[in-house]
C-alpha cells in the first residue's frame, strides 16, 4: 500500500504473480528430447572415414572392414576421386572403433595374391574383397591414404627384432620370404633392394619377439631354398634347394647359432647372407631359453613338463584320464591338484601318473599349495625351476602363461582378469583351450612366477602358488 500526499487513505497495488506457462515447458522438453535422440542417433550411426587408393581391386559397397578377421565396419561407397586419378572409398566404422579414425591408422584391400613368397588373400578368391585395418594412436582423423600392398607383418609387438642381411645378389629374397631356424619359421623378410652404393643387396628381416634370443653375434645366415634349372643331355633338370614346398614357393632364409654364440643382437645388426651353409653350421645345437625376450631383463622362461593322469572307475573299469602341465621346483612337482592325485571316484590303486617321460609314484607326500594347486614330493627328468614363487597380486597384472616349449606363450591381458580369492578369474569372453591346463603363469612386469593356469568346465583362472598372502580383492 502507498500513502496519499493529501491524506487520502492508502491504496493497494496488485502485482500479477509470475508463473511459467505449461505452453513453454512442453516445447522445451521436446527440444531437449530431440537433441538427445539426435546425439544418440549420431553416436550409433558410426564413424565415417574416407580412404584413397590407386586401384579399387573389385571392392564394392557392402564389403566389410576387418581387423584381425573381425568386422569393424563396412564399405559405403566406391567412387572416382577428383581428377579421376585415385579411388575414394567411403567407410563407416562401428561406434566402438574410434582407434581406427586416428592418425597412424592403416588400410589396405585384401585380395588374392600369388607370388614366389606364397599365396595371400585366398579367402577372397571365391568370396568378396574386404578392407583390412590397423588402429592408429594419434589425433582424430577422417581422411587416409590406403596402402597398395598388404603389410607383411601386421602384428608387431614390443621385443620384436629387425636385422639386415647383406647378399651379393637378390636371389629368392623378397617381401614375405620366411626366415627359419631348424626349419621352424621364426621371422619374415620385410623388404629387399640395393644398398645405397648399389654394391650389394640389403634385406630387412623381422624376427618374432619369442625367437629373438636365437639371433646372436655369431649366428650365420644362408639361402635355404629356391628352384633352379639346368640342361642335361636330354632333359631339363630341376635343382631344388631346401624342402620342396618352400622351394616351390620361392625358398627361405635359414640361420644357425653356435653354442657360444655371443650376446643377443639389437635391432639394426647386420649379417652376411651366403648361398650355402658350411657343414658344421647345421650341427650346432645351442641351448637357448625361448620366451625370455617377453620378460623383463631377459628373465628365464619356465619349462613345464607334460603330464597325464589315468585311472579306472565304475563297475566296468572304464579308463579315464586328464592331461596338463607340471613345473618341477626344488621342493617337488607343482601343478593342478586334479593332476597330482586321483579323483574320489577312482578305484583304489588304479591311478597312474606319467610326467617328463617317467612314471611318478603317487604314494609320495602331497601338500596343498594355493587354491586348486598341490605339491608332490617327486622328481622327473628335466629342468628345475629354481626361483621361488612371487607374492600374490591384489589387482590384475599383465601375465604370460608358459606350456609347450616350442609354442609361443599365451598372453593374459590384465583387463581380462578379475580378482578372486586365491587368484584371478579369466573373463568368459577369452576362451582358453584345455591344453593350457597347468601352464606356469609369470608376471610380465617382474618375471616372477604367480601360479598356474587352471582350465575347468566353468572357465579358466590363475591360481596363486602362494595363496593366502594376497590382500582381499576389492
């Protein structure tokens, strides 16, 4: 109320109450909902990138984009780029494939290719072409220049070795030529060409990390294959070097290392490639622990022994059995409990254990060691793991599982492991074959033995060899 100057009674001033009209709320909600739906539609739509190629090689819309055999997108369009000098291929990647839309990503068209180095892209001979991709690590990018030839090695890993071979002539050297040790492929020739002064041929060679310790300062390389021809009195004789299969595919490069081969070489080391080996080279038999290049400081990799437990059960005396790996330690044989002792349903006295080429008596003392592990007081022919087991980890770490010595170890990524009591559970999305049962599991960070890999019907897990000392999982 306001007073009047002439003494008149005060009068009330009525002010209207401000309210938000429902007529404005509804359009606002519709706008917010439309924006959210639009953003979600764009996110689900995927990522559009463009790749330029010199040739299309029969690629067409609808063909897949793959990473290690798994589809991560599709080809949306194939058309001539401006000036008609290149082919522009429009790709739509899945929403989770952001790494393939970053600087450093590489794309190439997979197609049938037959050469002296072998046959590649055979699956596309009857089926459709597809675009292979490798992820990048740089900033976001939407336009790329594709590779005209597929990568010879598309899974390079830390610890891989690259060396140079020097030869008087090219011979059978070429991209894709296999490099072998005792006729087992351990590497690949990446490229071959003239040296800077044109006086010799240089070949760049990739050696897989698990085989890098084989290449020493005194290693010797030679040409181990190829097909030659010479005229005889009546017939054309074919001179085949190395194994027939490799020779027909263009040969290979072989190498050998003596017992005192010297130190392991580093990337960039040069070797001479000769035409034929000396007789003594193929008689060298060095004892070199493989897999150590994947561990810190060149730690020695374990060498488990293969074991098989058999027993009889039931009225019909049915023969049963299971196989796995045991690690011989200073205290005895360490391994899965179901491999070091017969099951409850086994008939008394019917169980037998064979390991390392010997029959192991099961009446020796058996002690539990970790969740699902046991230690049998017995010895078999073979190497002994001298180092004690490391302390259990509260959180998953990068691991390697070692089983069959000639085969590469099984990598167990930390993101696929979940803490459980007494070890780590392997995520169900990562299938582990039963042949890895009992494999020794080492930490890639410390090189210490964490425990054993147990492959069971409901999945796989890593059982700590020193269970009971780890902090409870969070």
